[in-house]
C-alpha cells in the first residue's frame, strides 16, 4: 500500500425531506448571498427548486437563480455563472441537479477566484489555489461530484477534467425521494457510472490493499443487487438509499486510498462524449468497461479473477466479464458503440485524442492510442 493523506470534509444530509433543511444548513455555515444553479428544468417540474428556494427564504437568505445547464456541460455556460458570482458578490454556489450542474458550479467557483480563463485549469496545468464554496442538492446519483474533488467540462470539442480539494462541496443533500422521477436510461447510466468509479480504483497493481478492495467489492455487489430493482420500480425508496450511498461514496476518494488508480475507461469515454455530446457518460462506460477488461486481463490475472469471483460470483475471468455485460443488458444499456450512430472513422479520432496530452492513459495497463483504438474497435 502507498502512503496517503486523506480528508473528506463534505457534510452529507441524507434522507427524506433533507432538501428542505438546506436553508438552515446554509445559515449555519454563515453564507449570505447564494447563487442557485440548475439544469434543463427537471427541478422545476418536480418542485425541488421551489422547495429549495422556500427553504432559503424561510431563513432570510438572499439568493439569485440561473437555470439552463445541459448534460455534458460547457465552459461557456460556466463562465456565465462565474460572471454572476462576481457581479453579485456571491458567497456560495448551490447546485440543484446532477453532475453537469455541480461541475458547472465547480468551474465557476474556481474561475471566480482566478484572474485568467478557467480553461487554463484543464489545459495548462494551472493549480486551483482558491474557489468559492459549492454546495449541492443532488437529483441524480451518478457522477459522484457531490463529494468528489473533480470537475469535468466541455470546450472546443474537448471534454477535460481536473481535480482540487478546493472544489469539494462543503455539503451535499442526498434525498433518495428526489430520484423517483429519473428516466430509466438515466437510472441505468448513473448506476454504471458509480460502479465504474469503484472499478477505476479497484483495478490496481498495488498490493496489500485488502481493506479497500473488500469494501469496493461489497459496494459493487450492492449496486448489482439494487440497480435492477430501480429499473423495475423507480420509486423504490429503500433501493435508492443503497444506490445513493454507493454513488456518493464511490467517488470521494475512499476506495482508492493507498492505490495507484487506473481511469482508462473514463478517459476513453470522455473522448466519446466530447465527440458526440448526445452520448451519456454511463452508457459509454457500459460498453467500454467489458472491452477494456478483456484487453487488459493478462496484465494481472489474479486481480481479474478476484473481480470475477468476489464481485460476480464466477469461476473464470471470462464468465465474470460476461456476467457484468449481462447486468448492463438488464439495466437496458447499449452493448455496442455503433448503437450510438457513430461512424467507425470516429474511433481513430477519439483514440488519437485520448492520448494526445499524456501519450498513455490508464495505469493497470498503460495504453497508447493504438491500444485504445483496438479497445474501441472491439466495442464497436
Ligand atoms: O437538466 P435537467 O432537466 O435537470 O435533466 C437532467 C439531465 O437531462 C436529468 N435529471 C437529473 N435529475 C433528474 C433528472 N430528470 C428527472 N428527475 C430528476 N430527479 O438527468 C439528465 C442528466 O443529468 P446530468 O447532470 O448530466 O447527469 P450526471 O449526474 O450523470 O452527470 C454527468 C456529468 O458528470 C460528469 C460526466 O462526464 C458528465 O459530464 N462527471 C463528473 C464527475 C465529477 N465531477 O467528479 C465524475 C464522473 O466520472 C463524470 O465524468
Ligand atoms: Zn464517471
């Protein structure tokens, strides 16, 4: 195991009606001028936005509101949010939505404390030294951004991520009742994304990481058991509690403590959703993950076998991968990249772009663009 230095200060308000306590939590934090940010309007339809606003009003907190973040969010929109933060002296950004809304807030929060262009954080390696505080009311458990140090944004045909402790939310509301209105494709994509956040850490060549491995295996088994219940019944509160916890903890860094992490599947997927923003992150991961597993399995067959046995309950690596594919199918996910309507020529563009900045991606097996292309092709 490697050394680590870990602190996760995000307070979690978990359970029924907790979004109605957001005003009190903001007041307790001493914040006075809040910018509420939301997406394409689901929070208006569901009444979540109105409930959050009422909670702030009840505490006498001044707030501004901006909606319109789209999935696969853009730097341009984040810059609009940043401008409001600066012109209105905002002291807390409150994201009411999913990963796209939260990441928009994170980019704006860091951008508001930086003289240059926020794109520098993603392309020039500029370190985030400060950010306005961000809090969240989560409406879809998936990206894990409600506890993560990461943010991902699209600009100029690229989808890039970066990390900083300064953008980890100060608090997040995780009320499973807010997830009942999710369409089935988003439920499935969310469950698969959170599983991937654990896989990216679980598939490591670092040895003596039994504590985190055992917990990662348990967390993925919980996702495997509860995901299909939600496809069957999207109002299953108890199943959402399990999935809500897996999703929030999957990406807060815990499962990777003391590991070298991988992240090749995420890097490959981000290229696809940059190429075509209509591709949902979790759906891309559902197709790429089994293809990646087959491609890299010989690097560390013991670890792959541990996955097959302890997570999927199978006696061979191939049976384990096939069982994972069967689970993705039960969740209603596509199995082949061609189902996105992609042209095969796009694969080469994405493979080149995936390795353009770092030469290789992933750590379980370091992949050059020729390897990435093979994985894309096998998934096509
Ligand atoms: O925009 P609205 O109208 O709200 O609709 C959204 C959106 O269309 C809808 N939705 C959300 N909550 C709902 C709901 N519909 C009905 N009822 C509800 N309760 O769901 C759609 C997807 O929302 P989005 O925020 O895009 O989903 P998600 O949370 O999966 O976020 C995906 C983004 O996060 C990034 C992804 O790459 C992608 O850009 N990620 C961010 C990470 C991070 N910051 O740590 C890590 C992840 O690996 C990921 O890369
Ligand atoms: Zn993800």
